[in-house]
DNA sequence: CGCCGGGTTGATTTCAGTCAAGCAACGTGG
DNA sequence: CCACGTTGCTTGACTGAAATCAACCCGGCG
């Protein structure tokens, strides 16, 4: 995840101002260095639809910490990330912000299955500098009807996001902060490597928010992991034993193969 | 929610056996008392597709506590609930079950946007007696391509489910057990009624699982609510003041209109 | 310099999980 | 009809996890 694209967007990029204003609006077809095809959502769609979409797409660049849309804005655009990290969050009436997800290169901001006149339902803010593609939702909806391949891609995308949310609920309900952190870190470790190092893409406060704990708790969780060979220096992480780290994910879980599970955990037969 | 349908399914229903076996397989067209049209997912689709779907649909009836599918079963069918309550859950390798959602009359079990050969990803079990409609996923996928109205309905359904999951994550991350219970109860209160009574559709253990707490914690949460006029007798609930209950949802949240929020809660500008 | 912002650490409190007991309602089988 | 076990639910005492409050460190940077 989070593999940065190496498209030279030099012709589009200009130094972003502080505001949350788009830096440049440009028909994609004019910026040869980037193609919608590079976005996973459009990787498998038909050529015809792709070029039509390209005509409607606009590139916008946002400066750090700016709001892309608010949860009660009408959803007027389908938005994808060319580069950058975006916070998806819910803001309570009292101002409390709850992080829902962090999206990055190549991902859609929200599911593009928006039925045209809905609200976004969530808020989106940039973390660092970000470049986005926007496509008017009404246009997008038409292509969705006409192109089976686009349609399929959108459904796949929705299903994927749904799965991610389900895993997150599972983690929140069943794991401790330490386990969630272990899981989080494992995701950054390349497969089949026992020892690995990497750099966290955003700061600890955000990681804490993603794991659903306070910053201090996260800090202590990291401290515990030090004992099992996880060295940290601000954002640089060195995992000395991935398998040891993975073991930490299910600490306290007697695998109990087919042992006589006393009785079914969740009760049965209770409908009205 | 949970409004029971009053379709007489007498011609289909037989006394279910203990196993998790379907009681009757029947072409829907033969059971005049029920129409796919009654299911919200199909409420707005074109007549042509509806009748085609009807040809493919089978009705199955399950006894309490039986497994409908497991999370690593290949998703062979799109399944909707005619009546009953169904647990959607994830089962960890060690046997721990985490409740993801509870679905009921008229709802789809999983999002029908399955790209044919996937796994279900979650497990589903009946709570009480349940009657389901199953449509082979390959057939369904074809109708999905051919019918714009069905396609739209499926996307709406997916988006709705996604929204629900997001709210749940928000609740798990930002609310205490008591607040979550208060929210949960409010959902059962008819609008514009200050005093109301209702019956919980399933037992306390399940409610606890849904709220992400242990049964004992839930019991204590109910005990606290007694003090503000929420009377409970097993599954029968009497809320003496809905507004008082709603207030309990955001206890401890200084509404702080436009007060000088010290600094933005989640940090900004931290991308790689 | 001094003053951030990001991060850590410690002391304390609060919340929820755990372990254990108990009770009322129900069903079953002698 | 009653002893008995079961199930759903509650309560109490205790433990443990995470939030809270607070201090502090350290590396920019105006």
C-alpha cells in the first residue's frame, strides 16, 4: 500500500497556497504525463469510457490540512487520489472528530456508487500536499449505466471498502490497543521477510486515531513492542522479527483447535 | 426497522427440523403469497428483470441457530431475508466470534455486488426461525448488467450498508458503553413521542455483542438508565422520556457552538 | 533565544472485562 | 407435581486496560 506513483505531474503542479483552493483546473487530456488508466478503479475499464471520463475529469491540487468536502455537502463529484494522504472522518455536532479511514494514492475518496443527489456523509481533509481527480457525479452516473466494465470496477471497489470497514469493526470490538498496533505494523512488513524496516506515512497522532486510542496509549503500546524487537525512531520503524510481531497480534488467544467449545458464544433462538 | 411482513407464507412454511437444512425449495412463482417485489431491493426495479429473477429465486427456511454460510465459503448466492433475524459475524482462527451486524426482514445478507467468484468474507447464522430468498450469484450478475434499475438498487443498498458500518466505527471509537446503549434504544423510539414502549427483538447477550461490550457491562448500563426513567422487564422497554434518553447520548460533550476550539484535534501536514 | 509541535513518561482516575454468585422463569423427566 | 438443570439476566468484588492530567524532552525555526 501507499506506493507512490512516479508520474511526472510537473506540468500541473505549482506551489500550493495555504487555502483549501484548487491549484489548477485542467482537462486531463492536456496533461500527457498522467492518465486515468493509472488509477486502479479505471485500470480495467473499456477504452471508450475511459476517454469519455478523461474529458470530464479535472485535476486539483490541495495544500496540507485543507478540507476537500464536508459530511453534509451534497456529493457533486467522484474523487480519486493521484497522490497524497487523505483523512476520511466524521465530525460530531460538538466538534469531536472521529477518523474513519486514511486513503492514499490510487484510491477513491468515497465509494462512487453515490446515487447522484446524496450527501457525502463523511468529511475529507488532506494531510500533506495532495493531488486529486474530480469527475462530476452526474456524468459519472451516466457512464456507470453505459459501461459494464466501469460498473464492475465500482462494485469491486465498494466491496473492498466494505471489507476493510468490517475488519476494522472486528478489530475495535475484539482486540486490545497493543494487538491493533501489532496488526497495523505487520501490514507494512513485506511478506517473507523476517527483518524489515520502513517509514510510517503519517504521524503518531493519526495512527492513534486510526487505531481508536489516544496518543499516549499508542506511545505506551510502542514501548511494549520495544521489548520484542521493534525499534522506532519517530517515523522510522525497524522490526527485528516479523514472526515475533505477528505472534503479538493474537496474544491471549488459545487456539483450542477443536476442543469442546463449552457452548456457542452468541446465544441462539431469540427472535421475536 | 424490523417491521414484520404479513405475507402469508402458509403454503411454503413447514415445521423446520433441527439441522441447518432448507425446508423447502420452491420456485417463487409457485408461491403466490409472496413476491420479490416486497423486498426493498427489488421495489423499484423493472418488471422484466423482476420476473426473470423470480424464476431463479428459491425460498429456504432455516431453523434457529443454524449456519447459512461461513466466511470462507465461496459466495454462490445473493441472499435476502423474507423474515427473521440473522447474525452477520466474523470468526477468528481461535474461535472467537465478533458480531458485525444483525439483519432482518427485507434486507440483503451481504452486499450483492459480489464479483461472482469471491468468498462471502463473513459468516451468517440465523437467530430465530428465518425464511430467506436465494438467487444464484452468476445469474444475478447477469441481471445486474442488463438492468439499470437493479444496478442502481444494488448500489444504493451497498452505500447504505457502508454508511451503517461507518456509524458503527464512529460509535465504537468515540462513545462509552452507556452512550452506545442510549443510541441503540433511541432507534426504537417512534419519532415525536416523548414516552414510548417497545420490545427488543433479540436478547441482551446479542445486544451486548452488537454494542461491543460484555453482557455484564450492558446490564450495568441498563441499571444506570433506570435512574433516568428507562424501565426494563426482560425484553420489554418503557422509556418515560425520550428527550432525556437522547440527552444521555451526548453526555459530557460541551456543544461549544463556535467557541475557540484550541487547535485542530487531528494533526495536519504529516504526509511522507 | 524562546517557543512551538510531536512525542514520551508518570501518576491517577475511569471505564469495562473478569470471576463468581445468585435469582427468576422455564422445561423436562422421574 | 416436584427436583433438577438450563437459560437469561443481574449484582458484587476485583482486575486490568485505556483515558486523563500533567510534566517533560527534543528538534526545528522564527
